[in-house]
């Protein structure tokens, strides 16, 4: 990455140059210049995060809504390019991402409605229901809502970043527990149900688990809305017993570490070592270190995150702390609830 984090034009040179770099990565012919272009483009999203978050935090102050931001991992960007061959890199909409976690569905929808009416220059690109995966859960079982904004502010620096995209994710604590467990499975096994990769039984178990949780705790339906309660529980337990899934998750020892008092944290996760946390007061220093660690440790899962409090980072990114205890408890009690109805 260039050491200069100011951008005289669209980050990376132009949208077409960023797209070309993405195509070359996808086709496995990327040059060093292509990789530098992508790094500059990724780095620019940090400024978008730092300014966009001001509006979110102002509107969530003195509430119990958890707000956390993350810079999309380089390995995840590359993986997404391969999974979606027609995607233009410059239009990848979740490189800069926020995660908002709510106590319940009502609070989630109320906040989102108010945020949509907020006065700022950023443009909401999607319709209200387009990415509402609570009303229409994904086949994987994922439930939550996404909004995509096009960044725009009335300042010289902001105009240079105009056109970059930022994603806002809305989840309840219940939905977050399921999503965390999916991520943890990807860490502790060779299977990645989040990306529909590996043993199909993990994907089926988590989809069924999502249905159990949706019915039991939020009076909603998941990806199997017409399945009988008894059949749902029986199918989940059948697959779960083959995989020993709950015992695997139950047996994990959650990492007992404070994330950061400096708000900027790099979480470095290895299958062979415990979680390592690097903290920074400066966002610029954190970003430089992120790129450095990605080059030095390509085999590790490395992510740059930020939140107001250490406990918010731990909650929003529980998967890095090997913490799936909430999911296990929700599933076990949810099965009991469904069988007793």
C-alpha cells in the first residue's frame, strides 16, 4: 500500500481501474500494481467509516443499541470476487460495514425507520424491503437487514470519496447469536456454512437451527416456514447428533480478553493459536498495521474493528472470541419450547 492516504481522485485511480484490478485478481493474473490499487481503494473506506459512524453513534447515544464497525478482510474480498464472477469490485457494497445489534425486533425496525428519515447527503441505494432477510430469511437461515449507502458529504475531503459504498447491518441479539455460531463453525472445522462450502450437513443444521430460534424467541418463521414443529426439532437433532455440533460449540473455551480501550482493534485469529489483539489510538496507524499483518500472516484471519467500548467489540465480533454459548443455550431451550407447544 502506498504510504500516502490522501486521494487526488477516485481511490485507486478510477472505478474502471479498480474493477480491472479486481478482474485480474479473479483471473489470477494480478500484478503488484493491481494489488496496490486494491489496497488504496480499501484504505479509503476507513475515512468513510470514521465519518459515517458519527451519525450512527449520535442517534444511538443513551440507548442499548450496540454499534460496531469493521473493515472487510482482504481474503473475504478476494473470496467474494471468485464467488460472484460478474461483480465489479468498485461496486462491492460491504467493504465498509457497520453492525447494529438490538434487543428486539421492534427496536430494530423503529430505529431503521428513523434513520431512513435522517437528513444527510448519503444516498440510500436499496428499496426498503430489498435486503430485509427478517421478512424473507435466506435459505441458509440468515436473518437480519442490510442497507447500502453511497457516501457523500459537502467537504473537499468528502467529495474525493464520493461514490464509495457503506453497508449497515441490523440484527437482534437472537439473530446475532446464530450468525456468530455460523462464523465459529467456519473457524473450528473445514466447513463454511456461511458460504455454502463443505459438508452440507452443517449448512442444513444451521438453517434448521435458525428456524428453531425464529419460532421460539421472535414468533417469526425462518427458511422452513411450513415445517411442523416436531418434525423441525427431529430433523435438527438427527443432523446435530451426526455432527456432534452442539458439543463442539459447547466445548469451546471462550477467549477471556479485553478487546481495547483505544477503540481501534485488530483481531488476529489462528486455528492453532489463541486470539491476539492489537490496539491503536490512531485509525491511520491501525490501518497501516492491518495491511502489514495481512502480508506477513496470510494464513490467519485478521480484521480491523472499532466500537465505543471493549464489551461492544466482544459482543459484535463474538466469533473471534470463540463464544457460541448463547447459540447453544437458545437452541436447547428452543427445542424444548417447540416440543411443549
